[in-house]
C-alpha cells in the first residue's frame, strides 16, 4: 500500500499551524487566568447541553476545527486549579513547563514499563526518583516508581510492606490460609487510602488499628505501642505502621522519629504518607518537624501536589527497591525483557501494578531542573507564609476564628456577630452555617476552598500550594469569606 492515505495523519505544515495556534490559545489562557472565575457556574445538565447529545460522528471532523472548539469548551467550563484563588483540596497550580513536557512525552509515546521499550525515558525516570529522594532528605539510593497519585503511591508501598513482613505463603495460598490476622497501624487522621488498601487487598477494614492522636493531632505513641503489644499477645501479626507527613485536613506531621523507633523495635515496616507535606522537608527551618524521615522503609509523595507538576504524578520511594521486585515482578514466556539488575537495565513493570506506563517522569524531571532546589525552597516557603498570613488575618477579624495552621494549611470558621446561641445549639448552628458557606463559596467562582472537621467543628479549609497566589489574593479572599458568610447567615435566619 504505497502512499497510504488516512484521516489520522497530520502533515508537517498543518501540524505546525495547528500547534502554533493552540500554543497561542494556551498562552493567552495562562496569562489571563486570574481574571477568570475559579470554576464554572454551569450545572451538569447545562454542561451536557453545551457539549451536545449527538451520537458518535460517522465521518471525521477536521483536526483544526476540533482543537479550536475543544479549547473553548475547556477554557470556558472548567475549574482552574491554577487560579491564584484556588485553595481547595491539595491540587497545585501546574508549572507551564509541565504542559510542554506532556506534549513532548506524548509525541515520543514511550511505554515506560520495559527498558527496551523506553530506553531514555527509563533513565530519566530513574534519575527523577533519585532526585526526589535527595530533595526530601533521604538517600538518593532509594528506588521507586512514578504512579498516578497518592492512593496508588500508598497502595504500592502497602503491598511491598506485606510481601516483606507478612507470611511468605501469601503469594501462593492467599490471605484465607493464614492463621494470623495481618495488622496495620495508623493515626485516626490518616487518609482514606488505608481503608481502600485493607479492603481491596483482602485484609478487611477490621485489620486497621486507628491510633488516637494527642492534643497536637499527632499519633499517640504510647497508644501505638500498647496496641501493638496487645495484638501480639492475641496472636495477630502486625506488619506496618503508617506515619503521616502532612495530614490532609490540618497539615500536621506525626512524630516520625518515634514511629521509626517503634517499627525497628517490633520489626515492622515503616511507611510515611507524605503525599502532600513531605516536600516541605527541604526547608531547613522544618528539619526538626521531619526528623526521622530517613528511617522510613517507604515514602509516598505527589509531585502534582507541592512540586507543581500537572496531573498525574505520584511517587513511591522504597529504601530497598528489591522489595518492589519481590512484590511485583512477573516473567511470562511472552515477555522478552531482560531482568532488572543492579546498575543495569530496569523494567518498571517489576516495580508496580502497571505494565503499560506513560512517561510521567518527564514533566517532573524538567520542572526540577527549571526551578532547582533553591527555587522550590523559595516557593514552598512562600506558600507556608501565605497560609500563615491567612490565619493571621482571620485571627484579627471579629467574625472569623482560626482553628489550626500547619505547613500551608489553615482551617477557620465564620462566626457571625451577636450570635445569641449557647452550648450545643450554638455548635450545631455554626457547623450548619460553615458547611453552607463552603458550598456557597465553591459554587460562586470567586475563590475555591474545601472543608475540614476539627474537634467536631465544621471548618473552612485553605490549602496553598499555588505559585500564583499573592498577599492581595489572601486579603481579597478574607473579604469574600466575610461577605458570603453574612449572606449565608441571613439566609439561614430567614428560613
């Protein structure tokens, strides 16, 4: 079939023209993002109407027309986590170089599962992993793998811990043939991934020991050790303790050094869920906060959180990467891949759940070089300072109450003036009011924040992992919260 004709190929001249036009459109979007609403006001039904309900086209549509119409759809009907007043959940403003990196990665389209399928991409991912380990202050000899996000990063470590510490018969016989319950330990503030892991990997939710926290919301170390001893006495098999480096609600970092010591004493796997907070370990002034990080057998971190990578980019780091190979390696006869070996080839399908893997590392690798260690120190410090500024302004305002401030997360409540309620009635009303306020603000498009429950108080939660945010954005956001709080209060009173 000479000179094969098809509608999927785009010739060089057309590709250049469409590419230049798309880059111009994206550049204009990024330059004016602060002038746009943070999120769309359209309902799902309205969005479906905008998109159209037509069936799959029988004949193709020209690529330039599709790119133009799709750009309009996205830029006019999305939530923009790159907006300077986006403070919700833990999604960062994405470094622009990451968008260019994804274009470049998709153009080469390596399958970073086998080294033979992705020669340079594999080496870039290896270097990225080493740099991430060095960045947070552990040995660059840690191995690891890039995954989609925090859940998968923690799942990957969970299974490696089980392989390393649970009965070796599990691989052949499964959990149903083990006589001991295999137990994991975490604080009550640990992210819900631990529930998913215990359920999906056959342990059951009752295999988790939720350790209470102390007055600073850190895992209670006395209770942890007492619980481990009690489980051993009952004939159970503890295998892993999870320490949190920046819990998602308040940003608190557990006493990592103490957890590491307990794990060493009882021969347990020490995992750190640092998906959000662990990049702050690069800050010299926070060295004491993250003391003990180097004791971890595994660490989860998300470059798409506080390293400003576009989604998706999570990462699992493991002190001894052989534990990943022991857990995930499989070599059927149709895999014509050389084995992963020290100092030689590395096949990432042996390091995690995926065989076919996209080139996630490129956007992280490029940003690490463009920004550099010192650049990240500056940005992370600024995010923390802005969060502290948010807490300070709230504390100074008669109608706001700062509840917590840790790392770059601040929680607060709106409390209207002259609220003539006391006791349980007051607490119930304030929870209802602040929940209403969060929902109103999220839908309003002026700024975007999320919620947290702290000591049974429903709070507004502001997380700043955003290189576009300024002090002016914080000041304006305080005023928006006050104005919307008054409206919500008046609306509730009138009902």
